[in-house]
């Protein structure tokens, strides 16, 4: 964990509790901190599977802190304060704030000042702060990643109640080991460490996996090289992708971390204000361009037309094929994309209104199933990784 944060912070092994991936870690921390019905605030857009991981078995509720494109989706203390008030007005007990830093789906990271102010915010409100730092070592530009652990070390102790601060981590992204199911709850609060340790029986990492990883991770040079090379390659890949997609007049939110880009396709929507138009475009991209991207609404984005595309889980050839298809599609269909979709709908409607209704219901259902059953399940959303194929 220290290496993934550039060696700027050290972690106490006694505070590490293992779990089944960050998925298990996120659920464990909810069980430790909250009762059913308690609320956590989460800046939106947020990782789609939080709705499953944090809520399903714990009964915890999520209230989004909406972030807007007009501000590059930046989280502010004012926005957190607004959501806190809103929750209180509906008689909800706010137990904490959850951040994903760097962000999935945005690929951006919080600057130190914002993070420090958010630490002060939770201390003021006496609520917990859980920071999911699963993408800590994916930063490829824009300065160093700042872990909440660094902020806790730096901020004057009278300004922060460290008992409220918890980190979720995993080897899934930084080390590219999602299948190993190695997650971590790291808490500055002794009671939470003790509670999480008891809960960890439900998601233990096998001893064989631990033995193998201990041997791998204790090779300092290997880990240093791996992390450096991985972020270097992510940076190159991000550049190739964003430059390529720009040729199709598609812009992405400026980002510097993560495995994905947040694409602005608002200009391709039939109706810029409608999430139905977003889902319509999503289907067009799947059916005609044959690419699986994730619509912003699945991340609870409040503005239709944003899509997350993962650029890291394929080889170079596949990336170029994908970029070529997008460029080709946009250039052939400029301004006609959505009109064509509606023309098609008309033809089908004429043929059989009944069949169309069936199709629409099933598309909607299948989207809802993807959404509810775990849109982010790797099997559904990601093409098979080269490793898996091999
Ligand atoms: C923000 C975030 N948290 C947690 C997870 C789940 O990670 P894991 O595979 O370690 O369970 C993901 C996976 O995409 C994620 O993006």
C-alpha cells in the first residue's frame, strides 16, 4: 500500500484487515459502521456496483452528492454539505461520506486541499469518511496521488478525528489481480479494525493466495518496476485513445488516472435532456458499432450523454479496431445517428407495433438487469482480458 502511494506514507500492518476484494472490503466496512437505514453520501457519478456492494446485504442507503460537468464533475465541500442537509431534511441518519479516489468512472483525483477540507467536513459533522483508493497507483499524469492517509498525517490532530477515517484497497487494479480477490480494510479506528477482523471470516483470502502474493510483493524491485511500468503504459494508452477519439470529434473529461475515459456524447443524443435518449444511443453503439461502453446513468450521473469507456483491458490491435469503428461510424453518420435510429423504429413500428413493444420492454429489462445485477461485473462489462483469453 505504501509503494502504491509513492512511498510517501507508511501503513501499520496491525490495521490491515483482508477481505474478498474491494467488493468485500466495502461491504465489511458498511457492516462495521452502519445500521440498516443509515445513509452514506457518495459523489455522483459513482462506481455502479456500490449500489450492490454497500446496500444489498447491509440495508445501508446511498444519497448521491451530484457533481456537474459545468465544474468538470469536481467534488466540493459545498456539494457535500448540500447533500448532508438534504438527507437530514428527509430524516435520514447520515453515517458517512464515501469517496473513490482516483474516481471510477471519471479517472480524476482529488487535490490535497479538497481532501483536507473533506476530512475537516466529516470531523465537523462527526460522520465517517471511507476512501476507496483501489486506483491509487494508476495515476499517470498530473502530479502525485494524495492518499487520505497522508492528509491524516499532515493535518493538525485537533482538526481531525482519525477514528472516523477508513481506507478500502485491493490488488485488483494496481496490480492487475482482480481474480485473486484480495481486498483490504485499513482503519485508523481500533474498534473498526477489531470488528472488521471478526467479519473477515466471511471473505477470507486463501492461504495459498496469500503465500504466493507475499512472495511476489516482498520483491521490492519487481513491485517498483511493475507499478512504474503500469502507470507509464496507462499514460500512453490514454493518450492514444483520447487523441484517436478526438478525430471523431468526441471529447473526454480531462483525466489523469484509472483505466477508463469519461466521454462526452451529449451532441449525439436525440434529446439532450433525456436518459431514454442516452440508453437509445447505448444500444446503437452496441448494435452498430459493436462496442460495449457504459452509459452515465448506470453511474448515477445526473446529466444524460456521458459514457465511460475502458481503454486498458485490450491489446493495441483491438484498441485501434475500436477507434477505427468509432471514427468510421461518426463520420458516416454525422448528425444522422439518432434520426436513423428513430427511422428504424418507425419501420419496425409499421411492421409490427406489438413486436416493437416487446423489444423495447426487453431492452429496458435487459438494461435494468445489467444495472441491478451488477453492471460492473467483469464478465458482463469487460471484454475478456488477454490473460483470460490466453
Ligand atoms: C471503485 C471500485 N471499488 C471497488 C471495486 C471492486 O474491486 P474488487 O475487484 O477488488 O472487488 C471496483 C472495481 O471495478 C471499483 O472500481
